[in-house]
C-alpha cells in the first residue's frame, strides 16, 4: 500500500492511496486522522487507511496532480558508510580521512547525521540543487525509513542524499556543508507500508542519471548489501533523541559514481526502488 500527499490543479491538498497510476482519495472530514503522520502513528496504519477510503470520490490520475514530499514535520537524518562501496568511495575522497571511514564501517556505533528539516525537503519531479562552490557533486540513492515516535519502522520511501564529495573529502568536519543545504534532500514519491515491501535481497535500488536524453551514469544494488540491520540504525538514532512526530532515516548508498562523474545543471536523476517506485528530480544550480 502506497500513501501519497498530493496537490490538485485547483490548489487542494489531500492524502490518498496510489493504485495503478491513480490516487484514491482518503476522507479526512471530521475523522480521527488528519495528516499522514497521524495515520502512520496508528496502531494499524493499513486498517486506518482502508477505513478512510472515500468511496464517493472519483480516483485522480497521477498525471493530474502534483505529488508532495511524503513528510509532515519529521526531521530527516542519514546514516553513512553502511555499504562496502560507500566505505571505499569515502576513503578515495581523502587519503587523510581513509582510516576514519574504515573504522566507522567496522564500529558498533554507526555514522548518523542530521540531513534536513521537513520544510526543505524536495518532492518528486521537483529540482534538487548542486552547490556553486563545489566541483564534484553526486546523487546518493537511498532506501529511506519512515519511523514513528516510538521508534518503529512504519513505512519506506526513496531518498536522494545529494552530496558535494570534494567538500567532504577536503576535511570530514566539512560534512554538514557537503550534505546540508537548500535542495540537498529529496524524498518520494510516496510512503510504502512494510507489508508491501519485498525482502531485502529483492529490494533492488537503481540509479540512472540522464543528460540530454542519454544515460550519463547508472548503477544498481540491493538493500541486502547494507552492512547494518535497519532496526539497529533506528535504535542508535533514537538513543538520547526524542522525535515527537517521528523521523525519516536515510540508510546510506551503495551506488557511487566514478571520480570522473559530476552532476551538471539540466541532468535528471531517477532513483527506483523495488516495492516503492521511482523518484525523479531535475538538477539545478543557484544563479
């Protein structure tokens, strides 16, 4: 089951279930659940959604709505160096930092960092940004965990953790500048409930970067390549942290472009994850 936030051409926002290129609206009138967060905080979100399906409302074609970021007021966090390929790439960025990344890959404590506020998250079909003061910018396709306030994984979505690799490679202390800026985090296109997700080894993650209509870079991996159990990442995030509205946690990337590749304005980043769908974003640079 896929739950989407959307905006109609008439300027009306809503929640609905995505099914075969259409959205079946949910009835929010005088109901117990008014937001996506409230639905995901329910004891049984799928049962709540079935109860809220509006039988009197005609389904909406996906092409007739704008999909909004599937987030309300949650903080977005990210885990790093969770794949072997990610570890190798970080070690390639900077010889002086290689030991740091090697140690964190093997350590009990994961690398966790703040990525974005909800207000700064970019949704499906909206532009992500590359920094003007960076010469090496890459997308990072990631399985994103949607977590409730109790620390339970209640859904999954697709994340793009945009990164300026030359800034991070210059000094690990520059990681916030390499990772956190306007347009650096995309989520979407919707939230998929756990029962609809395939097993980790079948959860294929694909990246395709289009440039002038041709593929400039592509790669794939699976969620089974993540070195840490997903509940363990959540447990570490919720240690000494309270998330009254829950959180979204990006789980790291196993697809890293070669050193010769960098994103350019006009590129289109497509990230597809089995069981969820495709998150597409064009690339821009602030003038």
